């Protein structure tokens, strides 16, 4: 279960992760600096959206482009 202090209400019974509703997006549980090595401070409690996110996926590529990072290489 995601800690309530790291969520923002959207509509009754629905929340988003704090920071993902902003531009630029910066998820509140990320530690350190994007592009220099980040980690999730609540990894064991992360949301279902985070659990479904896969490195190298279309969403990953999109997020990396937003931050000016190259696509991941799995070689």
C-alpha cells in the first residue's frame, strides 16, 4: 500500500502518485537525480502503475526522452 502522504486525490476513491500530476512530472518517492541514478524510496510499497512499468518499454522510452536521456541498451 502506497503511503497516503505520497498521493494526491483525483476523484473520490482515486489517487495519483504525488508529483505525477505536475509539469514537469517528478514522482515524490524518487530519490537522487534523474539521469544520474535514481531509486524509489517506497519500492516495496510502489503502486500498481509502477509495478507494470517495464524498462525499455514505449512508456520508458517516452519518459527518458522527456528527461533528455537515450534509450536503454540491453546488450
